[in-house]
């Protein structure tokens, strides 16, 4: 599947604005709900200009009432609207878990399939420096755990434009999208878009093909995996990098085919490891063919703690390019791999300076 | 500049309130000055303009109570603890901070001094303060608890749940609404389906107080009255204190020309700046300016010392990364 809708290089932020624009243009049923959708900052610029074009009545500035507003979106969706509910930090949606998990995820099933809840919840992972315990969390596995929800983590401008169009125009269920703030200013080139490994834009993607090790990654860790793979390619290690993209619906074949070829698996997620994406990928491999692995799985994610604010700790809280590259090299060649490593301790610093293109 | 009324408080107390106000303001002015150095890697939600609320209320509590602040925590923390050493340590992410540098600006606490924390989730601290009031009623009669929150937090369900529960349970719980009319860039009128929060809250079984003076002495006196009534009646108190945020919602910059700002409002509030107002009152009461300058100079010097100490303090080591995660091994 190729990327038809993305015509040129776009930053992640521009892609989000375009996706919101296209959705509103495609159907007047699309309504944007959120704190700040209509202010002069426009959700980091992703809703800017839309009120002028489509009318302020379609960009609804809401009270601080996360649970209530989620229920309101569900009701609107039941009644023909396509609500897009936006939270500038994923952490704030925790106030709305009841409506999402007890209602949105179950409404269709509980009523014998009578209803669809077509809506999207956009959540920003606030990671940058200093965001701390309550403004930086990556909560994808909480939602992906729940039958009835579709959880995506777009890791490129193309992934945003295509997946959001698919969500709004084709998908009939509730989509939870995690956007990563460190990617907002990165530019992605159309030619470099990962290959989509399935039938819809929600499918998994191949960032890079390789033979020595499979790297399954999410969100910004897919970019890190690509950078690590580029580094290692020059040093004789060939990585097969899969961007999971849709963490709730994983095509087992995609994972198993890759692991079958490489015999080695590293999972690089943006969140904690226990009960998370890494655990799920391991489940898939163990259930399908545990013999496919030549070595124990390695998984990288956040340290098992709330996020500390101090830069000195934050830099070791998250994996970085050095630890990722080292882990891959160790998995393939063993502890004494002798491969020189890139020296990069802080991902946040890198992405603040580096703008792409990817 | 509005002229302050003559003080009804003792000269010592007037001066002491001023010192805390000035210290709080000066700490934040220092943040504004040194933030660009990039040594404080934490978002900043500045109290500047709103300090009289925290200073007046915390002084009225006078150590006999516990408080919880919102993420706009600087003034409340400084007023409750008077400790800018730990404050700057924390903002610098160093081990001499309130939490070894792990919490940053949004989560300041000092339990012995009755500062039970501040949270980055709007309204989340309100029920926690009620819990503190509940415990105080059981174990330390006469001790109160206060939640500081913005008018935006009153949009949230948990505010109403807590208001209802504390009234029903008759707790020594003080609701302190720092009413700056704004949640980020959005006015109350766009978010709230009623005209007056105070009128709504009056229907609850609590005592309601209002202030729109930006005058630390009025706020102090009002809070004293509220606490005394709360202790005698056993009912919660609700204080709605009108105030004004000078800087951007998050960050250390001015945003006076942002579209949501109103020039008249800006001029009105800056014309009754709480620090300037109290300073003027002290001068009018006969305090010599040179004495006041000396007081201010001492505070400035102490703050510079705290900043220098923070910069010199160690960064937290890797061993602290997982310290305090509940429960490491059950
Ligand atoms: C539950 C939750 N929703 C949204 C936010 C984002 N947010 C941070 S500050 C703020 C406005 C709060 O306004 P108010 O309570 O009046 O306090 P003020 O900032 O004016 O002091 C919002 C919406 C948040 N931190 N938590």
C-alpha cells in the first residue's frame, strides 16, 4: 500500500493539522472537542486556522471535565457525529477512563451490536525534559488491554494523515491515538515513509528490512530504532525494524515472519515493560513458535518508576540511542561485541535540535 | 496605583506579611531572570500577581493546618514553608530540593510544615486536602486543611464531589479558589453554565467568603474569620478570592499581547499589585523607606544564596531513580 494522501514532506505537527483539516472538510459530522481547540495556540498548532474555515461551532471549547466530555462525545457519536476529543497530555485522559472503558469500548457489544461509537481521542505523550510524573506518561497498554478499543501510535507524518483519514472515514469504532510530543517538529519525507505491512493504514509498518535481529518498536522508538539500525548497518549488523503503529491489533504473521528470519527479538517501547507492549510481543512469539528464538528477548522502555524531573535522572529513565544500539549489538554479537557506539545520552536534547527530515 | 487602607493588624504582622509577599515575588523574579540559563529543567507555572492569596491564607492558618496546592504552587509552597532553599534546589533538579530534584516545580511538598503537596492534574488535590481535614478532625481538633485551586478546577466533577462530601461530613476543610477568571486562555464565561460560583456554593452547608481586593491584609483577616467560624461551627469554608495572573499560563514570559488578554484588566490589576500595595501601606504607616530597603536587600541576598546553593548541590545519582517507588518488594 502506498501513501497517496501525503504529497510532500510535512512536519508531524503540520500533518496533524492537515489530518484535522481533511477530516472536517470530508464531513460536517466531524466535530473537535477539547480544552484549547479554539484558542490562539490551537493544540500546539494542530487545530489552528480550522475555526476560520469550518466555523467555531465545530471546534468546541470545553469545560475542564474530562469524564463528562468523553461521555458527551460518545453520545454525539451514537447520534451521527464523528467527535475528535483532544487532550494535550495523555495523563489527563485518566479522568475519563470510566467513559472510555466501561462505555465506549463496550457499547456496541453490550447492546447486541446495535451501535457504533465512531470517534477519536487524541492524546499527546508530553515527554520532553522536566515534564515529570504527571505530564509525560505513555499509557498505550492501559487502553490496548481493553477489547473494543483501537490504539494507534503514529510515528510519521504519513502515518498520521493516512490513519486519521481511515479512522474518520472508514473505521466505525473508537480510536485512541497517542501522539509523541518530541516528534511534533520533525519533518518526514514522503519517500521515506515506512512500508505498510497490511491492508489498512492501521497495519504494522516496516521501517527497515534486515536479517540479523527483529526490532519491534512503538512511536518515537521507531525513529530511534531506525537510527540505531542505520548506525549498525555500517558496522555489519542488519536490523529488521517494525513500527507496530497499531498496538491493539497486531498481525502475528508480521512479527513471526520477521522473527523466523532473524531468530532474535528486541522490543523498544515508549512505556514501562511489565504488562506492556513488550510483554504482548513476547506472548505472541511464545504462543506461535517459541523455538523461533535463538536468544532471549531484550526489551527496552522506561525504568519502573514515575518519571523524575531532574535531568540527571530523566536521562537514565528513558533508553537512549547509546543504550539501544548497545543492546542490539549485544543481542546479535554478545557482550564483547566490540562495536563502537554513538554517544548520545538525551533523546529530548537530540529531538529539540534535530528536525529531520526522516 | 490604588491607595491601601490603613492597617488593622499589628505593625509586626503587617511587616511580616510584606516580607513573605516580597520574598515570594523576588523568588519568581529570580526565576524569570535565570530561567534562560537553562539550569532549571522544569516547566514553570508562575504565581506572579496572585501571591496575596497564598500569603494571606497560609499566614492565617499560621502553622495550624495543612495545605495542598495546584501545579501553580510556588506562592503556596513559599508562603507555607518560607523555605526558598529547598525550593530552588528542587527547581534545579538537585539533591537539596524537596524531593531530590525528582518533582520539579509542579510537585512541591514539605510534610512537617503542613505542605502536603501540589499536583499537576487540575483539581486532583482538592479531595486529598479533604482527607487531610478528615484526619485532622479525628486526631488534631482545631487543625484545618486547605485546598488551593483555580477557577478552572471548579469545572471538574471532583471539586463538586469534595464540596458535597465535606459539607455532608462537616469537616474543617477550607476551599480556596484563586479566581483569575482563566483556565489557560479560556474565561469562566466560556466554560461555566452559571453566573456566580459563590451563589451556587452558598446553597451548600458551608460558609462562603469573597474577596476582590488583592490586599494581603484583607485576605489574611478574612481567612482568620473563616477559620474561627469553621472551628466553632464545624462547617467547611469556601473562599473565593479574585486575583490576576501576570505571566503566561505556563512559562516565565509576559503574554500581555496574547488575544485572550484585556488591556483594561491588565492595567486594573497591575495598578493594585499586591506587593506594591503592602509596601505602600507600610510606608504610609511611618516605616522609613531605608529600613524597608534593608529588609528587601536581606531577602534578596538570602535568595541569591539559595540559588547559588542549588547550583552547587549534587545532581541525584542513579541510586535515587527507583527510590520511593511504592512498593519495591512487598
Ligand atoms: C485534569 C487536567 N486537565 C487539564 C489540564 C491542563 N491544564 C493545566 S492548567 C489548566 C487550567 C487550569 O485553570 P485554573 O484551575 O483556573 O488554574 P490557573 O492555571 O488559572 O491557576 C489546564 C486546563 C490538567 N493539568 N489537568
